[in-house]
C-alpha cells in the first residue's frame, strides 16, 4: 500500500477543522501517518477541546504525531517553562491582551503535555519541524534566499524539510548548485568544489490547508479540508 | 592600510605582549580584538587591563560571556567529561580572580563590530559559541557571511587561523507543484565572500606553539597570517603557580591539543 504523510499545522484550537481533516483522511487511499506541526493552540479560540482530542484520539481517528509550534513556545515561555524568559516578543508585537487571551485559551493541565512535545521529527531523510532547525519562529517561504534554505537543510542533515511557520503551501526544490572554496592556512592552500545535492523545502500550510506527501514518489498534494471532490476534478492540489 | 585582527588571548600575558610588539614593529595602529580575553590562562586581569590601556576595539568572546553570565555553553562544547571538568575549573578560577571592574568591562563588550564591508565577531554572527571551522560546509559558511551583510567576516574561537574564499557559486531552484503547468525555475549567482579566522594569541591550536593573528590590508584586500614567538616557559610557570590544571601548560608547550576542540563543528548551542 502507498505510504502517505498528512502534514497539518496552525489549527489554533479549531476542533471542527481537525475533524474535517480526519474525515478527509479516512477517504484518502494509502497507509497514512498524521503529523501535526505545531500551533495546535492560539489566542483566538478556547483550545481545550482540541488538545483533549489530540491527547485522547477517538477510536476511529488517525493517531496524531504532534510537535510544538510558535504559539506553544509562547505559552511555555509565559508560563515559566523556559527559565526566567517570558513571551516578550509576543507582548511587544501583539500586546498584553493577546498574551492574556492565549493563557486563557489553554487549561493549565495541558501545559506539561505541551512542554513534553518534541521540537521536530526526522523521518527517513526528511525533517518535520514548525519553523526550522534554527528557530521555531523561522518563517521560511518561497521568497527566502536559497542559501538560507540550504543552511536550514544542512543544519538538520536532511534532504527535505517540511515547515509550517509561514502558513504557506509550497514545494521548492534546490535542483543544482556549485560553490568553490579555497582555504589558505599555515599548511598551504586547499581547494574544494562543493555541489548542492537535490534537496527541497515544503511549506505544509495551516488550518484547513494541509499537505499530503507521497513518500515513495516524493510528490506533494496541497489540500483544503472538505474539498476532496474539487481536487479530483483538477487533478492538482489547490494552490494558495 | 594595514590593520591587525587578534583573537583568543586567553589570559596569556607574555603572548599578548609579544603580538602587540610584532604589530607595533610593522607600524600598524588599527587593531581589532575578537574576544576571549580570559579563560585557561593565568593573567586575566593583566590582559584585560592591557587591552583597555591600548584602547583596542574588542568584541565579547565565549569565555568573556560565560564569566559574566555564568556557564551557559552546553556540554557539547567539550569532547570529554574530563575536558569539561577542566574547563569548568578554569571558569571558576577566572571568575574568582577577576576584579569587579574587569568583569563589568567584559559584560559591556559588543557581540560584533562592523567597519564598512567587514564584520568582526568571536564565533559566528549567530553565536559566540558557534565554530566556523575551515572545512565547514561551504554553502553554510557563505550563508553566515551573507546573512550578516558583510563581504569579509572576521572570526576566532576555533584557535586555527585561516583565510577562506567562497567564490563562483550558484544555486538553481524550481517550484514544484505550483498549480500551473509551467514549472517555475530560477538560477542565481552567489557573491564572492571571505571568512578570515584570526587564530589565537594565547592558546594556539594550529599545531605549532607560536601565537597567531592576521594582518588585513583594506586597500589590496590581502590577508596574511602572522606567527609570533613568545616566552612560553613564563606562561607555563604562571599556570602551575596559579594552581590551574597542568595540562593547560603542557599543551601550550607542545603546541598540539584537541582537549577543548568542538567535535561537531555544525553544532549550534540552543540557548
Ligand atoms: Zn578562544
Ligand atoms: Zn571562544
């Protein structure tokens, strides 16, 4: 059977969307693994029901594999899980009200579960992470300089990096590259030519927009929850 | 005009004095220091005071930061537990020896210094603890210089002096699954950039025993690595008299050591 990954992110407490995605995935052929790349929580909605569902899946749910995202990092900071640091970046950018809303959106009993989440997964030669290996808030998009993308791939020693922070859906391949390096030290000169092996960065989307990845063929499909039939008509995933 | 860049003085006063003398003999007055004034060596206050007296522009090194902020570097900076214990002991010793005034001086050093197209840092633009080793992935190395918006990046921290030129680079990208039939492709040329590691004045790890530093000519763009002899015996005696681990003296005398070299060059401290 075809092995597929479903990559979702940015639910921000939206249980309805999560249920819609679960429903979609039941109809999707293949052996599916569901990865939730962070931002399960956010300040807009009460997140307790979604968190409860992620921790205690229904018997016919696909088991979700979760990592933490930028919003999880903010609540952990603000709740004292990161030493003396607090969610100052959030406070400065969005104001005290948003910090309060975030704290109120998540019951304290979930904090230990959130704190135990991993930063990312490495599966086969793929890295699955909210931002990047540099930072959970690293906002990688189609417009990020390729050199930066390459650096993030190199740091994790992977060939494909699935990222969610930008909320965009994209599949960017680094197809070729070359760089000459010449080092002069006390022992002499050392020349080397380095090539870029084929690598890719994939933006998985957020909320209703998620990504299906076909592990065998390296193909991505960008999906909008609840729009399965429309996708079939086009023969392509929807692009945003 | 020629300018000198020194790094990793590590409280080794005879080495610092010898290097400053060598710089003076060449008529160079523009000196930049990349930090690590203290750590391992026996004369932390003396070295700081000399740098202050000479008004040498200095950035904060990993040791300078840790002596002020407490040991934050993760254990992975050390290849073994013995090396880690020795490092922690030297840290403790230095913290106790430093005067309040000199600690304040270290605390207020900047992370980086920018002069036109040159950026001066201790480890890398990301962290005082990141090692830019000469064999680091070339694209990652170029990314450090590019991201810092510099043409030449001067760093230290590895204690191995080198000049690395990254040139004739290009990257091609393709947007797959773009929703339209024509797949977007683009190719871009990468700029030529250089990384210059100033080596170490007080704790050389390039295989020899001499102190190392670099001289950069900002008109011709030429960089030369200088090696300077100093009275190693004097420093070794001071290390033993101070009660610091004798291996610190041994490795200065033998000019070869791996004890505190990071094993994983690509590692970045998650702090
Ligand atoms: Zn050093
Ligand atoms: Zn250092």
